[in-house]
């Protein structure tokens, strides 16, 4: 770095990379970027002029389309769509505010969008989980989306980042050999992120797939949730996190209601 006309070189025992979903620091740790296939896109816009309850999340869905809105403040409201890339192109919701409002009006109370004005840009992004093949190496460790980004529609990204910070902090404070601490962090991070990633895959199939088989899957999931509202813990993962959950075949079958078919 250059300061006051002088070049200063700093060294550190560990470099923490937190540069997001498209992290360049992954290469420093010796890894590459890996990603799941895209099932749908998630995006939206900040608006003013709506009368909504502050900090209350509302949700409406007519699969395979889903819509969310919540008051960010007394003046501003966030609107979000979850749509396939094909439907984003067909509706033009990523290119025109008027097209976005027209599509959103099908999900919101009548007249709710009459006074809506954009207060920011419209953006749509792939839902795919994206992660690093190696989280720690070469005295570099990754946290947050750089280590592994979850589906943004699930809203777990910030929670994962805070969890990463806590886990890494505790390991570095409790282990004199930081190389060992980083290796242990990588193991732990991969373990709890793997649960989130598998859950995201299940949700993608449940929400984004179309056709008769997809409809039957959603109906079976709804019946399973009636019998077990928390679906073995995966029904409340957004609130309780991945601890104690195992995303194995038995959990998948419970989530999709396949065990009900066996019992019937």
C-alpha cells in the first residue's frame, strides 16, 4: 500500500476472504468456484408509495411463480419475484418497472400498487448455490458467500456469515496453531453449508418445477407438512438453522411426502 508517498508492506498470519458470491480470493486459498444448476431467478425492486405494515413479510405463490413484499421502513417497501429465467424474459419484469408492477399486481391486494414509484434499480439473479471447492489454504480462509452462497430467496446468507465469524473467531482464540484452526473451520463450514445447500435443492424442485409430477410433489409436501409442521426440522431451517439436521435420503423422503405414499 502507498501512504504519504511511501510504499508500506504489511503481513498477516491469516487473510480472511469475504468478497462475495463471485469471490476472487477463492484462488488464493487454492480452490475453484463450483455451482449448482439454475432452477429459477430471484429479484426485485425497492418502491415508495405503498401502504404496508412495517417489517411484516407477505408471501403469495401460484407455482412456479412466487412473490414477496415487506415494508423496509414507513416509506419504502421491497418487492421480490421468484421466477424461472424463461418467465423473467416473457414478462419483462427485469427490464421495465411497469412490467414489474403489472406482474406484481396479480399477487398483491387490489389497488396496492397504484401509487408505487421505483426507489432503486430492478435486479434479477440466478438462485444457484455457489461455493468454493477449498475454504482454507495458503494462510487464506473464506467466510460468508465467498465460502459458499445459499439461494438468496431463503434469506440465510447473513445468518451464514455471522455463523462463520463466530466459528472462526472461537477456533482462532482457542487454538495456538492457526493452521489447525483453519482446517477445522473448513470442516465445520462444509458440514453446515452442505445441509443448507441440499435444502435449497429440495426447495428448487418444489417451487420451480412445472408439470403434473411437480404438482403431485407439491401436494405430497403439503400433506407431509400437515402431519409434521416442522418436517423433521427442515420446515423451520430458516429460523433454527442447520444444526442437528442431516440432509440424507430419509430426510428428503419425509420432506417430499414420499413416506406418506409408503404408509398408504
